[in-house]
C-alpha cells in the first residue's frame, strides 16, 4: 500500500480547511445579508402600519364624528375625539421609542416621528376644546396641523425612505413602501375648517412649498429611480412626467426638464406646467423631440422638476435612470 507524501497530505488538509472556511464565510455573509434585508423590510412595513393606523383614525373615526355633528360643535362626540387623541399619542410614542430603526433610516424616521407627533398634539388640543366655545377655531388649527403632517409624510418621509432603500441596495423593496391616505378628507368634515385661519398666498415664504416627481414613463414604460428602460426599434424616446404639489398653495409655471445623454450629444428639453393645485394635486406633461442613440447604446437620463419659489426640500425633484436603445 502506497503512502502519500507528507507534504501532499498537508497540502490537501490546508486546501480542505480553506474550502471549509470559505464555505462558512459565504454562509455567514448570506445570513447577515438576509438578516439585514429582513430588518429593513420589518422597519418599512412597521412604519407603513403606523401611518395606515393613523390615517384610519382620521378617516375612519374623527371625520365621521365631525360629519355626524353637522357643523354643530355641541353635537360632536367627545368620546370619539378622546379615543382618537389617545390612540394618536400611542402611535407617536411607538414611533418615538422604536429602538430597532436600521441606521440607514435614522434620517427618514425623524420625519415619521415628527408627523405622528404633530397629529398627536393636534388631536389632544382638539379633545381639550371639545364641548366648549372654542371648538371651531381649535378645529381650524388642528386641520392646519393635519395638513402639515400630510406634507411631511408625502414630501419628506417617503422620499427619504426611498433614498435609504436605494443606497442600501434594497431598491426592489420599494414595493413595500406605500403612500398612506391624508389624515382626513378635509372638505368632508361638516365644518368650515378654514374659519379663524387665512389661506396662504402663493408668494408667502412661510407657507409650505414643494413639488415632487410622482412617476416617469418612457414610451409607456415606467422609469424608476436608478432603473433602466429598453426601447425597441419602433419606440420613440417620449417621456411622460407626472408632478405633484405637496405644498399649501397652488404652484404656477413649474419647469420640467428632461436630459438625455447619448454618446453623440447631450439633449435637454424643457416644458412648463401652467398650474398644479396644492395638497397633492398632480399634473402630467409630455416631453419629446429627442434623437435616439445608437443601437444597443445605454444613455443616462435625468428628469428635474422645479424648484419652485421658497421650496426647501428638493431631494424628490430629480429622478435619474437609463434608457437602452434596442432592436
């Protein structure tokens, strides 16, 4: 019986050990990645649940109670308002005391806490005013606060979460990110919620101003942030851009620019949206006139809207992606 040389046996043992360590490393890395992915999804879905519960408090409980009162402050069900206030405070504290926020979402989570905190304080003040002579102005003040919280969620929290997912390499998990309903349908509460408050003027620097890109399609295909659209030979590079106004005042003459960088040239086309209503109003424009790139060429695309005057948060004003010119 032949015996293998000692050096060959040692080499085989070292090789086996290397393979075993590599296998352990890959398995451990995969487990860590899975754990991180699970933690991120848990946070996104948990935060979505908080916002959905909050919207249900407004739309499902507070708004019907106000509608039933028919504009008579004396007929408002104080028990309902008290329950909404208590539950709003609970949701706020759950967000505030959440110790399992992934580091990538610290910035976004601040907006979530702020929005829920505004709603909790507004409903608490409304509860204190229920049954008294100051209910009407208290309601007007609360509605203003609710609108601000809606804007924080729509214009700050959701874009920040989307950016965090993209930077963390979890762009596909955006499917778990859903925009909740506004806290209430403010035109259907049975009271003149504008009493005691003035509607901000369009040029008021203290009003909330902000436009954002809702969606972009190229030849009818959706272009997502960091995504790619493949055009066939018959497809024209025509962009459809939907823009929302998350501010408190109408915005007019909102600029939209699409830049297509092909190997041959940089092409920029501009259009203007005449007017977008506040509180989530939307407008869609078509941007065309681009010359296609070469066959199988992938060109960078940048879509920019605004900024409008007095707009502070512009991170959701730009979308970048690529377009591939196929057969």
